[in-house]
C-alpha cells in the first residue's frame, strides 16, 4: 500500500489521463457550482423517478429491470463489435441505460467518452495517409469478419447468387 505522498502513486496518477477520483462531497460541490448534474442525478430528480423511488419494492424491481436490460444491450453490443454495424454504439447505449441508475456505469461511460475523444483528436492530428490507412484497415477487418462469419454460419438464402461468397 502506498502513502499519499508516495512517488509511485504520484507517477501512476500522472500517467493516467483521468483526474484523481473525487469524493462524493467534492463531486456534489463541483456539480452544484457548475449548475449541472450527472445523468443519474438528473434522472433521480424527475418526478416519475421520485415516485418510483418512494416505493421500495417498486424501486428495487425498477433497478433490477434497468440492470438486466442494460446488461443485455451491452452484451449484444459486445457480441456485434466485430460484425458490420453499430457494435460500439450499442455498447455505449447500454452503458447509458445502466448509467441512469448505477454510478459505476456512469463513470465507465465518462471514461469511454474521454477515450473516444482522445482517439478522435489523435486521429485528426495525423496526416491524411495515416487516416486513410486506419480507414482501410478497419474496412478490411470488418470485411474479413463478415466473410468468416458467412463461411462459418453459411450464406443466407436472400443473398443473390452473383455475390462472390461461399455457397
């Protein structure tokens, strides 16, 4: 375990792109000063959510339902990431659902947002050749996954015969 002034802790914190975790009191004070609230807090302030929260059994059932639906959406998104389509978007939508009730999901959604913004900024600073190469590699990967998936599961009957895939 490291002490608060330990250089190892400071090095790890300096390497991380995220600021050190703030306490709940600091978090609330920052949001009150800025006049904005987290997603979970905004949902909790809604009239319908306060009514649900007023009944313990209904609140528990609601939270379980949100957790199950959010987990299913995230799981579906994770499975579809390598396939053509909105895999990552589905994962983020599932985290958004979970973030309405669970603080850990809201933090994970914030972390994801920072990483996507960082990747986008980095890619935007690169020369056109690098951006085109990343796009081509991504397209090649998606095409490869699609072809392997069609080979493993078979080509659907609705695909025209002239499409050059395995039959």
